[in-house]
C-alpha cells in the first residue's frame, strides 16, 4: 500500500507535456529579441583644409601637393576662380600632368582686384567654374579639389556663405578640399579640419 502511494506521488509531481509541442524546435527568447548588429566601421571622409595668407599667390606647396596626388594616379581639380587667363575657362583647361586639371577664369583682367566691379560676363565666367567645381565635389570625380580665392565668391556676393558651407558638408566622402584666400568666412574656417594662417 505504501509503495502504491509513493508511485502515485511520483506521477503527480512529473511536469505535464503536450503531445502537439514535442516536434517543434525550441526558441530562445534572448536570440529572437536581440537587436540587429550594426557595423562599427565608419567610412573616412576627405579633409577640408583652409590656407589664409595676406598675399594672393597660389602657394608653391599646394601646387606640389596637387602634383604629388596627381602623380599617384588620383584625379585633381585646381580652380583659380578669379585669376584670369586669355582663352581659358571651362572649355580650355590646362593640364600639368595627366591627372591634374587646372582651370582659370576666361577674362581679360584681374578679377580679384577689390577696386573693380565685375561685369555680368565676368560674373558668369566665375560662376561657370564654381558650378563645375560643385559637380566634381559632389560626385567625387576628383580626389582633391583646390579652390583658389574661394573667399571672394562670398565677398563679391556671387554666392552665400551658406551655399559654400553646404557644398563642403555634402561633398563626396572621397574628396579632399583645399580653400585659399586672404580671409575666409568664419563658418568655413570653423568647419575645416585644418586652418593654416601665413604671415608672408
């Protein structure tokens, strides 16, 4: 009689099983509710450098850097927005080496002179180069873009400071940009990765 009671107690303490769940795979709630994995690798974006100097000459080391980058097989665009060149402009680029495209404004006089007022044709010539540079910066068709005297675009009211900043912010991650000028808008200097002031 005691043995029968013990057997009944053992059977009563066994967990209940449902026959319709025996063939279903067990799921782990921790696995099903785990967050999606994300990549920890952040793509490196090109640098923005600003060079400020009291003189307007294009610096020799910037030219050297452009030549070095082009010599390594990377496309380089160098745009002198306000330095004129007869029979130049967007339709007549100069090439120092295979991968370096050098553009100057198609005008008959020095457009950076603060004492002159730009004609409509001269404004159009400058903005034509700017529009071309914007496309290259956005698309990443060049690994390095040099914008000489970019500050004058804003100083001459050809574009707004916000437009220049927006072009830098929305550039292709592949593009490095160098801006030169005797001064630079504060928001551009603040955004740049490197700002170099030269005294002479």
